[in-house]
C-alpha cells in the first residue's frame, strides 16, 4: 500500500537488548515498515539528548529510544540513567514545542522480536497520521535568511526595533 | 579518512532477493569518501574475505564497510579479515542489511532505499573512526578467597593445586564454617567432620596458601587482575608463631562458663579457647570480652602457664595489604534467628514458636550439634532443659522460608533433606522414639535425594504431616505443637519433648557491607547476584570477582563444592594469561576541558572514574579532573552522555561518529 507521506523514523537502541531484539525480528522473518533507521549504542545510557535534537533537525519525523528492561541492563544501571535523563528531556522538548508523541521510549529485550515489530509499526502509523515535522527544517531555512523582510509581521517588529 | 571500501554481500539470496545489491553498490560509489564498492555472493566465505583483503591492498583502503548480516553475527570475522589485510580492525564496520532490512521488508524498492541509507550512515561513521588498540592489563596471579567454609576451602585448594598463590581470609578463629558443625551429611550419612577436617589440614599445610584467620576485609581497591586488599587481622592475643597448640592455657583458664558459640551455646568454653578440637589453625584466641585479665586486669594465668610464652595481652589489631588478581567470595550463610524480630527489617519474627523462650525448641543447627559425636553431649540426643532423652520429637520445616507474609519468599533448599536426615539420626539413637515432621512440600531433587527422603518415612518411620504449625507452647515439661494436617483436614496437637525448627537460610551478617566494599551487587535479601542466572552463574557483573556457595543463594554441600570448583576454574582461566586483553571501547577524559565536577564518577556503575590531581612543577594543586581507568571501564558511555562539558569520549562511539551518522538522514 502506498502512502502520500512516508515518515522518517530514527531508532536509538542499545546493542545488548533492543538491537538484538531487532535482529531476532529479522531471523524470525517478521515484516514491518521500512521507515526506521537504527543507530546502535552500547547502552541507552550513552544516548545524549542532543542526538535526538540533531535527528529532528536533520529531518526525522519520529524517534524511538529503546533499551533493556529495567533491571536487565548489561551495564547494571545505564537504562535507569537514560530513563531519568529523558524524563527531564521531555519537558524541554515540550517547552520548545515538539509534540511529545513524536518521541517514544520503550524497553525491548533480546527475546522480544515481536514487540520490536509492534512498536516500530505503531510508531510509523502514528507519525504518518501526524504528518511531517517541519519546525526544524523551517528553522534551517530561516538560518539561511536572505535579509528580505517578506513577512509583514516580521517587518513590523523590525521597524519597532 | 577518505578511502573507504564498501563490500555488499548477497548472502546467497537472503539479501539479494529483496535488496538490489548492484544498485546499492552503485549508490555507494557516489558517496563521499568511497573509493571502491563491490558486491559478492558470500562475503564471509573464504573467497569473499580474500576479495576484501585484495581490495584493501589494491585500492589502499583506509576504512571498510561490510554491508551484510548483523554485526552480532560476523563483525569479528570481518574485523579479523581487516586486520589480516593490515588495517586496524576498528576501522571496519558492518551495515546490517539482512536482519534489519532484507528479512523484514518485502518491497524491493523500499528495501533497496533503506539498504542504501544504512550503508551511507556506516560510511559516514567509518570516516570518523579512529584506530583503536586493544587494552592490555597485567594480571597478578594470586587469588583472594573470602570465607573459609567448604566453598572457600574447595576454591582455595583447586587454585593452589594449579600452582597459583592463594590468600584465604576467614572471620572466625578457625576455618571450617558450617560444615564443620554438622553431624552427618545427606544423602550418604557420612560424618561431616571426617570428610571436612582433612581438607582443613590440607589448606594449612599447602605451601601456596596463605591463611588469615580471625581476619576481615577492611577495604578493596583496584580492578580485575590488579586488586589491592587491606585485611584487618584482629588481635588474637596469642602469638601464632610461638604457640604450639598444647592447650594448657585452656585447661588452666579460670573462666570456664562461657557459652560455646560453635556448639550453639549448648556447651561451655574458657575465655582462651579454640572453637572446636579440630580447629585449623590450632591456635587459641582470647575472647577479650569475657577474659578477666581484660575486664579487670586480675588474672594472667594463661600467660604464666604458657611454656613457649605465646600469650601476648598487648597484641593489637593489624592491617595487612595483599595484592591479588581475582577474588572468590564464599561468605556462606547464617540461620534465620527467629528469637527476635530484626530491627528495621521487613522480615517478621516467629514469636508464636517460642524459640528462645522455651529451651526445648531449637533450630536445625543446634540439633546437628546435639547429634554430632564431637558435640557437647558426645552425640547423645537429650533435651537442653533437663537432659532427658526426648521420646517424641517434632520437626517443623519452612520456618521463615517460603513465607511471603513473613518477608522471605524463597525456598531454603536444604531443609527438606536435612530434616529427613535429622529424623533418621534421631531414630538411630533413640530407637523407641517417634519423629513427626510438619511440611508444606518435600523438595528433594538431587542424586539419591528422593530415595533418602522416602527411606526416612518408609524405613525409619518418621510421620510426615502436611500442614503448617500455628503455635508452640510449654505445658508442664512438654512442648505442645499445634498445627494442621491439610491432607486429612484436621487440627493436630502433639505433646512433644523436643521441637526442631528448620529455619530459613540467610546471607551472613554484613554481606551487604562487604558487597559495597567489593563493588558487587546483591538482591533484596543480601544474597550476591551473579552476572547471568544461567550462563554466568559463578561470576559477578564486576570483572574479576567470582561467587561460591550459599552467599549467592541457599545451597547444599555438593552444589557448593561444584560452584567453588567452577569459580576456581574461572580464576585459573583468568590466570592462564600474563596480560588481559580487552576491547578498547572505553571512555577517555579530555583533561583540558574537564571542569572536575565528577558527575561522571557518580553515574559510573563500575567505579572506573577516579579523581586525578593536576599539579604544576612546584607540586601545587591546580585542579582536580576526572580520570577513567581503562582496566575497569566497561564502555557503557553513560559518563559521556552525563558530562556537562562534553569532555568524556567513549572510543568507538564518539559524538563525532554519531553526529556523522545522523547527518545522513
């Protein structure tokens, strides 16, 4: 089935659980939408919130962060650090105006190929219905602003200053 | 780096069925920095690897992307091939276009586009990859064993027999642990001391084993291969070098009425004592709490009678430092003391069983001492209250164990078997006696275990009553046990002479404190956690530390000995190399930028981050920065994501590499 809009999804995963879970989905020949691009980390604890901003900036429409289940971290507590960090980070994203539905967190273990497929499929459908994320790409365009005050509102502000 | 080679694998038809590999190769040739791209049917095969090696030489490649299966499958294969071709193995990356692409998508156009994207990401990543050199750390081939019970003894002997130095530390004045206290062992009923004491002697006579009894671990520094252990040798008040073990001091000591802990307070010992006659080392220790000389200075008999002049009242606690490469923790267990409700604990006591108030209600270990030929009664089973032979004995299983409402939900594993053994020992000694057992389930898995339990019922005529005991109380000189028989559905009341409670097995007191010193994890009951419940059952998550025996969970003697030998084998594997080599995926601190906030130190689960002082030439302290010890770092990267000044970098997963990948989106 073809769609008008194919969202770009980036998945930040840990190598021990979710990456292995995605591998299992592969070896089990489960099918899911091809929109996701996986970036592998040793642990979710390594994932800097800046990467999420960067991905949004470079055109990702939705982002998935996934690691080991609480208590199963290969590095003992990395996923707890990640969870705490992203709990705070979500507030920041909300503040700058990103719809939090575009960012999903989950735990997928190395044995949960099916769960990986479910999460990726659901997220793709959700983002597809939400449409593209344009705030960041618009900002990119503005950064290369020519100097012309094409927007009357902008011109009014400029004149006031 | 700009001379990248891309090698795309068909994986037979596994990839090429859904991904147009030629098109991906063509797209790869257009990518910035790619010098060479090709596709081949089986990249991992010998001709495939030869093709890769040839291409590296021919095109002077500086980095490789192999687009094939998951790196979890063949990363090592291709990194080895890269190394054989003269490249640093960490300049080779794998693009997973099989598990993450061809196998999970059916649309050829979409799959080809995704495969191209994946290859592009990895090409950008490899451009930022740096050469990494595997880290080597020297190994001190000496092992520390904490705990001198059967687990510690077995591990120590195995390692020492292999030719390595062993340091064995025991908290009590003698090694032997709980096994030395047991009378006979299931399922063979052989005498515990007969099989235990020769091993204890082997330990003290072994030229490779250094024994520190009456000693505790003060602190632990270092990491796998290079631990530095500070041991506190408590003052024995007897010079071990001079003492001949003649025992005159113990005979002459006027303090004779101190309850003997080894006999579970059934017998008495003097203030200068060895815990039991076969103690190793056979050197007495002065119990300073009860010794008249230490209480009011008015004795000193032992010093006067000691021929070699070994008694030394001035002796002080001593700190000694030992360098070791591996640690085996074998601290064992204690029995759940139900006489009092532990303060501040979620575990509730068993006041209704009268243990501690009624003298004829005892625990399993006390019964062992009663039944032991070397025990306070010489193996005669008598009531602690009046010394009479008990004619009716009630055994209660699962006291504390499997009682969620009381706070302990686990099964203590050995009680079913040792209670069956107790009924037999009792019957062998009191022929006209009758044993009753209250039990929830009989759990007897193990070689010859179920047969043993059946023998207790069928041949030794123990009466097993399935049900719980609600109350135990004194009535005249009898102890009444009230319980239920759920098989028949009636209340049972037995007027017993003696009640033996199979109380739960718990980790030793101070197990949590020791774990914190060692940096190993423990569960909510303070049992030490293994790295993996199935595949790494004797290793701790902390490298170089291994577990043996009941400190990891309730265990019987055969399981304990097996685990101790397994831990010893792990230690010997570690000691088989002079240098430890490990993947160089570790964090590094940029000292120029580090502000010394040490946020990284707080999040590091491995204690790999240390404080490093930067001093000028005069030796004045300029500032403190973080330093990551590469021998300890496990490479999770949590410190890097936490660092506010971005001055920690995890090799192999640098910000630069990740950002380069994200740039391709």
